[in-house]
């Protein structure tokens, strides 16, 4: 466990008197030049309030203190924890989320969200401090093995020591939709130092918290039995409509489960599940996740499993799918907080460096199984990533590493996830390799012919695909190239109005309704554009906003975004499935009718990360960009399960696609 500060309360007081705690937390290393940093000033200010509160409450000096307690495989850090015993002699720990804010306001339509001056220069939406504290409590209760094994009781609160809190019954931060949240996880403000002291003292006042502190520090992050039972129940509610295994999906699932059952705890087995869009990779991954938890409920080592994905929006959508069996908002929020502890990004599995104790990382075989969906988006380089190869990170961190991959969905030069690169990494770690190829298509209404046709017209087809691209059942999967962007918008809006009438499709985990999608052919305004105020997607006769930044990761599952006609990008939709999509192909992809070739227009391509590593000359860069742009539109055009409409900004490209579409046969499937 990565913890910046871990001592008894008496030692904390001594270190405060010496003026070294803020140095340790801010990473100052006792250099006076660092003491002017915003991080140092924030900690210095908060620590004064915490010291005064704890002394005033006469909390025992042999309580434990943990500061900057970082939760593994997440970016989350618990500000302050006090450990000890209550008057009954029961072991407890209190989580305190600290905030410097002097002002904040509630967002009425978004439970657990407030508006505050987060960055010191602008107001923006962020998590309610009480929600943060509560989510940390839920995580530790359900994921830290020593909490469950030693019957430690967790409590949480938020301390906004500069905020003039008016009380539970009056203050807007405690009003609906957060009334029950603040009742469960209390908020303390500028004038509530004594009340906070009473709250802390109630649970840890008898002290003797050093052993509890050690249990929190030395515990292992493993799904608890209560979490296993809860997630199993959620899965049972939604599995008949969202996670039913069909055809090769069953073989892939059993291959994963056999590897989990038979791989010794000190050996390695790498399973590769390869398949194109709509072959059910995510269905297999989710089914395996729950099955592992269930089968090994009483085996702490083998139930240590996570669902990994490099894409935040995809992880959020999967959690939403898992919890979609509940309609009560409060209960769904509770389920969501539980389930998301099993889902994580791909940046945190590298081997930690002894030289940097603040950095998370995992020793070899820390997990028994890591299920990595969307593996084609794994990186060699990423902002804030401390490792060098995310494929190798995952293989070294787990006994059984499972990669769900499609070589034709890598979208940037630094996307390194391919079957070949995974096999190479597995050989480096002497891992046994198993592979299952998923061929049957369930996306696009099982219209394999459409997906093959799409690969051919975009220049992404291999010989087998090209030989099976004559057509599809056009009534089953409704696709067309239209002449105006307004037609695409009207199509999507009409489908959203009728979304509730659509019956689910077997073998799929589908987000209801329709969405607008586009390639990176338009810039994305950063300033004053948190909620999609700027209509960046300029289609000539109509301008639309990109998916808003405030809820970008949740865009795909946020019903409000449909009302505003926000346009999603490939990074907020890859891996997801909608009933219908409307796609705008920008001027980043064009067609030359004389040479009869597709080409990429570099000056109309605005994904900054996607431009790195393409080459030195403009011609070389444009040539190397083409497959990535074509893959992007292949991903976008295959997000719809029932059908799609597409508008092309380049008239020559529109004419080319229409001509190719006219050649495709209507292969009516007999009833």
C-alpha cells in the first residue's frame, strides 16, 4: 500500500511542531524553494485545522494516523485516516476528506456532484466531498482483505474548513439530491471543529490504534465476499438480456475459466481472445469476471480478479450495464459504487520503483487474473503513465492475463495492443499462451456481410474478409449514405423517440437509443466549453457540440446528451454498442476519383495524440495516418446494432460510398 505518512497521533503532533509533515506530503524534501507551491500551502493550512481539531477533542495519542493513503490501481488518495477503538472496544477507522473550498454549490440534477473552484482559477463540476469520503469507505470495506477479516468498522466524513456550513437542514450542499448522502457521511465546515472532534472521538477516542493502522497499511486489495455476492446478484438481474454467451463466445469463456482454475499461483498463462467488432468480446469478459468471483468466493488468491480497460468511458458503460437492473436512484448509486471497484484502467500495473515511494505499482503475480478488454488501446506512452509497456505490465502483475483484442481497432501510433505484441510479451515472461478467435458477428444484427463490406471500402480487409463482402440483409441492418447532416440528425432523434419500443438483441450489451458520432475532423474548444457550449462540429448547414467535457466519460450512458444532440468521438464510444448511430465523416478522410484511392487530409485531422510518430515529411505523415483514420470510421460505423446513417463532408467520398453500397447485395435471410 502506498502511504506518504503513517505514524501515531502523538508523533504527528511532534512532526507538526517541527514543521515537516507538509514537506513530506508536498514532496518538498525539506527544500525551502518548494514551500511556495500551491500543494504545500494547501497541506500546511489543512494540517493546522486537523491538529487543532484532534487536540481539542482530546483524542488519544496512541491512535494511528495515515495521510495520503493511495488506493491501488486507482488515482484516488484518501486525505486523512485516524484509527483507534471506541468505548465498547471495537476497532474503527475514520476517513476524513479535506477541502480548501470557501464556496461550493449543488448541481440539482446530478446527485453527488457540486460546482466548486477546483483549480483555483475557474469553477467546474466535481465530486461532492461527502461522496468522495463515502466512496473511499465503500472501497476499503469491500476491497481491503484486512478490513473484512479483522472486522474493522469504517466511518467517513468531509471537512471543508474554509466553508461557512449552515447545517444539515439548511445548507444547500446537504439538500436534495444529496440529503441522504450527507446524513450517512456528514459534512463539517468552518465553524464545526468541535462537532468534527466529537465525531472522530466517538469512534476512535479510546485510542490503541497502531495495530489497526498497520492492518490498513499491510492489507491486500482483494474483492471481499460481500462484494462478490452483491455483484453476482446484479449480474443475474441483467445477464439474460445483456450477457448471454452464444457460439464461440462459450468456447472463449471456458478457455478463460480453465486457465483461472488450473494455472498455479506462481505460473503464468496468457489467454488471447481475438475478434472484430460485434463478436462479443465484452460479453465474454463480463461473464468471466462474475464467474471467477462466484467460483472462488472462498479462495482469496484466485478471486483476486479485475476488469481492465484503457478507456474510461468504456469502463463506466460496463458498470452502468451491470447495475442497470435497478431503477431506484439511491440503490443504483450504491450498486454503482460497489461494482466500479472491480474495474480499473491500464496505467497502474507497472513494477514500482523503490526510488519513488509515492508511486503505485504491483509486484509480480499480485493478481490471479486480469481481464483486459479493448486491449488494442494499450499504450507504450500515455500522460501520467510511469511504465514503458502496458502489455508487459499486465502479464507480470497477474498469473492469468486475458487480452480481448482486435488488431484493426488501434487508433494511434502508440496503441501497441496487437495479437503479435501480446504473444511476444507473453513469451518474454515464459507464459503459456492460449488463443480463441471469435468470428461470428452479433453487432449490426449479425450482418457479417456489412462489417466485411465496411472493411473492404475502407481498405482494411484481408483476403478472407474481401471474399465475404458481397452484401447483407438490408432489412435486418439498415444502413444508408445520406446527402445532408440534417438527415442524420433527424434519423437519430426519431430513433431515440422510439427507443423504448425496441426489443433487446441476444448476445449483446447494448446502450438503448441512438447517438451522433464523428471522427476527429474538427477542433475541440477547451476554454468555456465544459458543457458543450461551443458548437465545434461545423457541418456547413448545421453546427453541433462535441460530447461535453463535464460528463465526457459518462457521455454514452447519459440520457441528457441525446436531448442536446451532442456528438461523440471514437474515444467515448469505442467498445460500446448502441441501437443506432448517425456518423459524420469529416474532411480528414477523402476520396480521389481519378486515382480511385482513399487518402487522409492531415490538416483536417485534429487528434493531437494521433499525430505523434507518423513520420517526418507531410507526405509520409499523411500516408501513415490513413489506416488510423479508416480504423476510426470503421469503429464509429460499427457501433450501431440495428443500423446507421452516414454523411460525408467530402462529396467524392460520398459518391464512392454510395456507388459501393449500390453494388452490395440484399442477402435476405430466410425466416
